[in-house]
């Protein structure tokens, strides 16, 4: 009898200990890092910010920002109106007028650019060089949106050059079409009836761009400067080059001027520019 009683007590003790163990294992662990849980939630919302940390990056939001929105979430910002306004992690004024008006600026780290135009240009990248004389150079997997089209640089050394309103690209890149999103239903603040809204749209940007945006500029690349742009690309398309030798040549193109083989060397060495035409002598028989 006593033996059976002791066995029963031992059984209940083991069962109570097992129950306590399961309760402890099922209890959520305490947060000792100052709010990881809250940080994850803020990260999902904060992914829409230009300076998002570990969360995903909402590219559609970044490309839809204006300058006033970008400067609120960026450490530095600079207004170079009427041509360009920028926000970035770091901004360095390279040249300015005696009155303090910036003329040439270099920006690095999650650069946002708003370039005046019709429509305006919104650009993102890791490095930017801006000359007030209507010139913008962007590098570091740059993105540039104008209206419903987007150009994406696919490598860290891809360079976008904007002279006036013309975009030229050096390196690997691709063009994205605008993709309209389907109609989605979202609950109103009252939580009763759903309200129907339509997302504006988005671009199918490669996932590597989001990673590059968070990592910052490539430290192996030299500082961005106008020397990274060929001289023929920086030349105005409305003006002829100062000399024929300055014109860009295709690989294998013959740069020797075409001369009719039947023409004599005497004719090719004829009047120079500015010389007066000699009077024509008429023979009288």
C-alpha cells in the first residue's frame, strides 16, 4: 500500500516537473537588445526610407520622393536651384562663388537627385558630381527615372551623364517599363468597411540594387570626377567640334580625308582660306 502510494506521488512529481518545463519552453524569450521586435516592425515600414538599415528597400517609394521628402530622411542636403537639388549621406562643395553659391559639388552615399526638367528627373546612386553649368554625373548602380521610364545601371562602375536634358550611359544598363499594379483593398482606420485604392505602379529593379543601396559606394573605385566622361560625350551636340580630329571615330574607321585619285597634288594645294580669287584672264584671238 505504502509502496503504491510512493509510486503515485513520484508520478505526480514527474508530471508537474514536465508541465513546468513545457511552460518555460513555450514562453517567448525576453528582448535584451532594446527592441528587436519593434525594430523589425519599423524596418518593414522603414524600408520605404532612403536610409533604411537592415530592412528591404522600397524602390518605388524612393523613386516617387521629391526633394522635400528626401532631405528629411538624409543626413545632408543641398539646393542648387534652379537646376538641381540633392540629398545624401555626405555632400562636399568643391567650388563656390565669393557669395557662397555652390558651383561644383560631390555627393556620396545613398544619393538622391532631383533635376529640373519637363518632366523632372529623379535619380538615385552612390556617387554624384554636379556642376551648376548644367552637368550631372552619377555612378554606383544608378537609377534614373523620367516620367514612366527608368534606366538602371547594372554595375558599380556604370556611369550616367546628364548634359542639359540629354542622358548618356557608360557601362552595363537596361531600361525598365512602368508596371501598373492591380487594384488592392485596404482596411480603413475604422476597421469596418474596406476602402479600395490603386497603387501607382513600380519598376522591376534587380535585387542586387537594393543591396548596393544599403552598402554604400564601392571603396575600390576612385573619386568620381569629370575625367570619367570622354570629351566627345561632354561636348555640346549643338556645336561642331573645333577640329576634325576631335570627332569621335568608330573602330577601324579611316581618318584620312577622301581625295579623288584623279586630282593632282597641285589642285589639293590650291587657294587657302581667305585668299582672294585671282582674276580670270580671257584670251583674245
